[in-house]
């Protein structure tokens, strides 16, 4: 069994805290009867459907096709027809004979994901903006598909509880969920964290997470776009779609802190954040910096910093402090009683996650990364809400929060732009 299969399941207490136990029982009863196709022989073709045909979606399709010979990209979905058409051209060129998406298997619109799931695929790649992940993942697992699921998996606690439930459903149906938290598949990072967990720097006494980067893309505004279209095209800048950058991007760092702590969840957090440079209304309402301190029940703290600003100090790494030394995770360095640096091979971690997914499907030892991807998503949401509200937030408060950022309807037209969150003026719902 790989370490991914042994990732901790939520304890009964944790699982029931999500108030989902009873729901899981109900929805599973309805869906467990579905027969799942068996691919153990390795000679039959695995058909793959892509949902969300942007930068990462195109990349994930290539990674999936690199996993083995007997895979084909057979269906694609994007909410926008132009994005779909562009991706089709790119992937046809890149994938050559492994690209078999004809016009009848290329879908657009808000319900395009369902059409891909119902098109006879075996595996679905979920690479749309994070808001849609809980519903799309649920639909894929209910339909008996194996899933590659990009990070983060939700933008609010309602979404996280849904994904926890779907994760359990996938376990019971023996379906794969491989997470796009790609560092968990990187050889150098895996070996560095293993050495720390084997005691190379003694007990962990503290962690510092830096994700300090520059600015990102913006896709402009066309006069014919409705506000919904504007927000969907510029999804990064709207918390209901992206979760804000602490959730969308800094989750990679928070996931490594969670992993270092044995996938045990923090007890509470508080933080500071705001919107200092990226203040133009075109940037929606997200912040441009966050600093969050997470505390675990054993007193260990993670001090996490993330910023998206041009012209500032940049650094992306994880600093681990121990009773007998220190380590830098992305630099793959451990400085304890002996100094060590990873010097092994470094194949693409993006390819590795797909190789693991397809090997699991072929062998029947299906990978399910669902629990940690939910926990790191909730860690990020909890940090965001601590900064937005200015309050100290416990894990239980975060998990039980009723926050649901979904719009009233998924249709082109008008939609409100939320106010920029002002700390000290509200509480987590
Ligand atoms: N693991 C990584 O290192 C990594 C790197 C980049 C992005 N990502 C993640 O991948 C996801 C996509 O990011 P991206 O950079 O490709 O963004 P992108 O904007 O380039 O692509 C997203 C695509 O999804 C489409 N889309 C939006 N709503 C949809 C819906 N309801 N159904 C179908 N398609 C829909 C958009 O039109 C767009 O084409 C995000 O969750 C992001 O966090 C992960």
C-alpha cells in the first residue's frame, strides 16, 4: 500500500462533527448498487474526461496521457465555448493519437460537467475553479468515476463537508480520488518530510510557511459581458469562486504543514490580512496579503505568510524548526545531527500523481487522498475567515460553519460583488 492509501481517515468523532455521517448512509444506499468497471488487465483503454479547460486542465490532460499507453482523452467541458475551442486545438496538437474528442463530446455551459461524466468516461479530471469542485466531485463519484481532483476542493465549510462525505462514498465504492496537492507526490519533498518524521531534527517545535509571490493574470472586461460572466472569467478575484489566494494558492504551504503534523488538524488560528496594493475594483474583493498563526493541540505553531504583490521580497518555502535541528522542505534540506540534501531523480510531480492514479485503477489498490485535501482546504478557509473577521477561530467552528458562498443561481446576468471584508465588523457564519 502506498502512503497515499494510508492517509488518515477522519476519526468517528471528527466525521460525525461534520454532521454528515447520517447523510452518507442515505446517499450511499442509493449509489452503491452501481457496478464499477474493472480495468485490472491493463490492456483495455481508459477513457478520460476533462472538466475545466484552462491552464491546469490542459496540463492535467497531458499528465494523464503520460501515465500509460492505454489512455485516451475522449471528452471535454468548459463553461465558455471559446476556452473549450482553444483547449481543443492545443490538446489535439499535443496529444496526437491520444486525443479523440469529437464535436459530440465537447460541451460548454454550466451543466457541461454532467455531459462529460455521462459520456462513457472512466476517469474525470476536475480542473475548474474551486467553487464548483464539491458538486462536480459528488456527481463524478455518484456516477462511479475515478477522479483527479485539483486543489482546493471547496471555498467554504459547506463545500468541505460535502467533499468529506463524497470522500467516504468513494472509499465505499472503491473509487480513486487523487488530489492535485502535487507536493505530496514529489520525490524530494516526500523524502525530506519522511526524514523529519523519522526524527532527523528531533521533535517539531514550530513551522514557518512562506508563499510570497507577485501578481497574477487578469482577463479584462468586455462591454457585452454580464457581471456573472466578468466574475467567472476573472474568478480568481472573487472569494465565492476561488476562496481568495490563501485558499487557492497558499493551500500548498498549509498542506505541507498539515502533512508535517501527521495530518492532525490545528486547534485554532488567528491572523492579519488586507488589501493594500491590489485595491482597484477590477480586482474584485479578495485580499493581497495574509499572515496566519495556527496552533495545534500540542502547542506547536505554524506561522504562515502569503502575499501577491509586485516589487516585494519573494520566497516560497517551508521552514521546519525541531528540538535537534532545522529543515527546508522545498529546498529538500535537513540540518540535524547530520546535514542531508536530496540528490535523487526529480521527475515531474504532476506526471507522478497521474501515474499513481492510473496504477491504482489498474491494480485495484485505489488511492483516496480525500481526507487530507479536505483538511488542508479547511485550514486555508479557517485562516481566511480569521483574517476577514479579525477573530480567533477554532477547528470545530470552522468545520461546523454554515457559510455557503454559492450564488442564487448559475446563470448569465447580474450578480452582486461582495464588499471587501473588514476585520472586527463580523463573525464567521
Ligand atoms: N496543483 C497546482 O499546482 C495547480 C496549478 C494551477 C492551478 N491549479 C488549480 O486548478 C484549477 C484551475 O486553475 P487554472 O489555473 O487552470 O485556471 P483557468 O482559469 O486557466 O482555467 C479554469 C477553466 O475552468 C473553466 N470553468 C469555470 N467554471 C467552470 C464550470 N462550472 N465548469 C467547467 N469549466 C469551468 C474556465 O472557463 C477556465 O477555462 C484551480 O482550482 C487552481 O487552483 C492547481
